[in-house]
C-alpha cells in the first residue's frame, strides 16, 4: 500500500455569522467613553478591535491581576499568610484584616479578586516576596518575562503612583495568561464567596456586577481611581470554546464602563461560528484498488465541528494511500485526515474505507501482470493442454484392459 500526502483546501476565508449572544452589529461598537480599549481572541491572542491599545495609563485595581499571578505561581492555596500592618484610607476597598491575623492564600485571592481588597493585596505581597518592595520588583520582572512592554508597577494594589501603569493590550494579554489557570478563572466568575479562614467568617462580593447579571460574562477585574477613571478587564464565553477578552480604560462612569464592555464582548463573540469540517458521510479522498479499475472512497471515521473566528482559514490535509489492496471491510483504517486552522493542526481523524474493497482473483492478477494478449494466449494453451489430456485418457484405459 503506497502512501502519498495530499493537501485539499476546503474553505478559504469564512464569513462569520452571529453565534451568541444574538443582536451584535457587524462593525465594532463605538466606545466613546473609553480612553483606550481592546478586544482579543482569548484562544490565540489575536487582536479583533483596538483603540489606542498601547497607550500607557493608570490602571487602578487591575494592577491586582499581576499580584494574583505571582501568588498563584509562588504559593499554594493552603498556605497561610500573616497580615501586616496596613493603614488604609477611608475610601479604600478592604476586608479589615487586623495586623497579625492569618488567612489562607485561597481566601486572600478571593478577597483580592472579588472585593478588590487592598489589605489582601498587601498580605499576599509580603507573604510571597517578604516585603512590599521585593514584591514590586518581582511584579516588574514577571511583566518583562511576559513581554508586557507598556507596563510598570509601583505597588501591588493599583493606587495612583508614579510608575504604576499599563496598556489595554498588556492587560488583555495578562488576563489571557491568568484565565488559562482554572483556579483563577473560577474565582473571577463567582458573584460572591465566603472566606472561611481568618479571625472571623467573611463574605465578599464581586465588584464586577456583570458576572451576576449576564451568565455568559466570565470575568475579570474592575478598578477605579481618580487618575485611572473607571477600568474593566472583561471576558465572555460562547459556544464551542469561543472566548474573548475586553479592556476599557478611563471610562467616565461605572455605567459607561459596563455598557461599553458589554458591547465589546457581544460583538467579539458574534465574530465566531461553529463549522462542520469533517463528515463521515462525505468522501475526502479516494484510492485506486489494486488489480481493479475502480477506486475506493475514503471518509473520516468520525465527524468534527470546530469554532472559528471570522477571517480564519480552514484546510484539510489527507495522508492517504494512492492504492489499496483488498479485500478490506468497510471502515478499515488506511490513513489520516488533519484539519488545519490558519496552518495549525486542530483535529486529526482516522481515514477509513467507505465501502468493502474487493480482493483480486487469479484472473485479475494475470491480466495485470501479462496484459490481455498474453493472458488470452496462456488461457488458450491451458485449454489445449486440457483437451489433449482428455483425448489421451481413454486410450490408456483401453490398453489396461
């Protein structure tokens, strides 16, 4: 069985149709309130919409995303940290940890990401790096590792301070890194949480009120200071694994922040659709049948449906034999078919025969090897020899008598 690689283009640019939620416009929605904004495909980081994506701006409590990343990377959820002294201003968000109070990293992360508690951020910073100053150094080192070129940290909280800024693009990429962590994704998708450690039970509520209002919104973090304005890093999930991340910076009000975030998330999800790329009832290749003039239809063993974004290119690549040798039953594996999305493989399925493949009889083998004239000559010789044998047989019998 001789194998050959064949590449078949089955779809060029696919025009996306609104997937979910419905009602999104074709063009990106206007975001007049945002000083900077972005929407990215959370699966591969592709920028789908951008407004001043690299402008360096104060980012308020979305600073805590880096605080959370370092805690997730360098501490266990069951670790217990001791709260340092923290002199909070009256308007600051906090859970009122007393100096010396102990709390698990798990609960501190929920307080940090839901209630946006500044005292939880301070406790995590000192618990992870030993001091606030050392933690800020670690924050900036990690930002450099991630390639966040328009980001700088001066504190683990997000208070207005020289040297504490980021960009819409950097925040979206940081959120993408974090959302790949199931623990983080679960926390930021919670409307509220009960903190079981510490000196007393506490209940914290998610300041991102889109979480409780819209089931398809899955995160991520709000922020506000006088310099930053209203900030929201959002995320939303659609059918088939579609996920988008949005960022709005410098919104004038919470209402504008929420409204423009919802518009961006709805529009982002509308760029995706589910496409059937493999169907076991449809032939994707064929192969000659050895010693036969017919060909065998080859089909994928099972179907495949993938989620694509508008503008993405789909191709099928088959690794199939040029010729198959029977007998083979229907469903016999003879190769593979690979689905490529923008050149990268996303599915690989066995390639099987759609019908039974007949074997070759002796006559077909002779015809293949000798050709029709020589085969006929051989058959005539066989017939003549048989006749002569029959003619001689009675004569021998008479002699014996």
